[in-house]
C-alpha cells in the first residue's frame, strides 16, 4: 500500500487527534531520516503507522495480543497502553502488508524503546517524542538535540520518560531501561 492509501484508511480508523499526531510523526520522521541518511520512505511508513493500534483499549488489546501471539509481561498487564507498539507492528504486517523488518521494529519499539535499536527505530521513537503537536517541559531541548546527535536525543528523552514514570508511581518497562543502557554502553565503547 502507498502512503496515500494508508492515510485514507487511517483517517477513518483513528480518532482525529490520533490521525493528526500520526501525520506529524510521519513528517518529523522523514526530516530526521534525511538528516541522518536513513530511508525517508521507510521512515514515512513507520511514522504514519506507529500508532495504528493506539485506539484499541481495555480487554480488546489483550484479545488482539493473544490473537497475534504477543507475549504480555507483568508490566504490560498493569499498563496495557504499552502494548500498542508490538500490536501495531503485527497489524501493520498483517492488515497493511508491511514486510520490512526495520519498519516493523520501529513501530514495535516506539513507546518503550528496546536494546540495540537501529537508526530507524531511534528516528521513530524521537519523532513521536518531538512532533510539533507535543508540548511539555523539556521537549524543545530534545527537538534541538534530535538534529545534532540522535543518540544524545534518545538518552535525554529516555531519561525524561523514566523520571516522569517514576514521578507518576508507575512501572518502568524493562525495555526502556535496556534501551537507555544499550545506547550509553555503545557511546562508552566509541568514546574510548
């Protein structure tokens, strides 16, 4: 399916607010992809589809996870919104015909992050964090970092996310910690 075909489908499936957000993430992802020499067509598809499962709520999300064989860890049982990334990757594959593993992984890990994220995964994670509709303390700093150093932007956004989750008294997903540690370890290896 083309981006234009997907836009028409998603405009009818997502809430208007979620659809606008997806368009913003797509456009931001394309800019970041060009800045970092990544394929902007892949970035556009991943950005557009990243929240294709976000409006699935309640027990329905667990039903769909079981249908697609997605393992639900203890953290996700208590915070099911975290499942929209892995579920979105499966929907992108089976309903929208996306076969590219890097696009599917970018969708899969855009919320929690993941150990050893490739460049496209990082671009979608950051695009979701900094898209123009986002307005929260610290977003401007990450917007500036995003076009200077992708890994520094990732670390800053992960740090802020972890602090926010702790402040709320919510559970930290292990993939978020692994993502942060993986990027820092890679930086330590290259700096020495």
